[in-house]
């Protein structure tokens, strides 16, 4: 195309320059977006060493794993609170662990049992308490749970089985070394705790 006058030349220069600028802006924005997406994707991937072999795993958010973490948190608390041995240092250790996972309602139950001489009785009778989780019913919308379990109490001459049902809510808190799930049990209470079977040990 032959441009016959200066005005047409100026218009052509403006059009070409505008096209170049727009093209540069589009390329720059696309590059920034692509780089940002690559960084975000790379942050979701973690390498875990299995011996000397690196294995690629993907990181998930808490919202994606909240159900599993909630159940694990509840089961962990009940394990610490209800697994007891005739050893005062062990009882203090497990209770300290349990108190990181529950609010003052857990501490209130612990203090009530302590005042009634429950832990001294364990020491005196050499009883060993174990807890087994049967199921945990969860309402994730309300963050409420009901825990169903069985407690085994082994004494010198007998073994007692008890049915245990507790309930409470969960609240999100910052993750710590003592509370790895970032959850706190609140308004915790015992709904049922009754004997279901007692048998004498046979030697």
C-alpha cells in the first residue's frame, strides 16, 4: 500500500504503535498469570522421602480434610482421657495431653474425678483402663459430634466392660505441636457411662 500524504502516514504509525502496545500488554499479563499459576501449583506439591526415594504428594486444605481430622481429633482426645494406668506420672502426662484438645469442660470433668478420689483408686487397685472407639457421628454443618465407645477396666481379679457415650462441639483454633489438628472440643459432656459386662479372671 502506497501512502500518499503525511496525514495517512501519521495514522498508520499510530495504528501500528497501538497494536504493538496492546500486544505487549496482552503478552505481559498472560505471562504473569501463567507464572502465578505455576507457583501456586508448585506450592501444592510436596516431596516426601521414603528412605532415599522422593515421592510427590499433593497438599490439601483443611476444608478438604476437616471430616477426617475432626474424627481423629475426637478419638485422640478420648484415648488420652480414658486410657489410664496405675502410674501417677502417666496419668498426669495423658491428662496434660488431653487438656490441649478440649476446653474447660474437660478440665471440669477431670477435677471432679480427681476430687472423688477416682485416680487414687486406680493406683490403689492397680486397675488398667483402655478405650475402644465404636463410632463417631458427625454433623459437620453444626460441628457437633457424638462419640460411642467401650471402656475395658482390668483389675487384679476381674475385667469390667463399660459402654461410653459422649457429645460436644468442635471449634477451629490455630494448629500447634500440642494440637496438630487445629480443633478444640467445646461443651463436652458424658451422656452414658454404664456397666455392660463383668467377668472374673481365670488363672
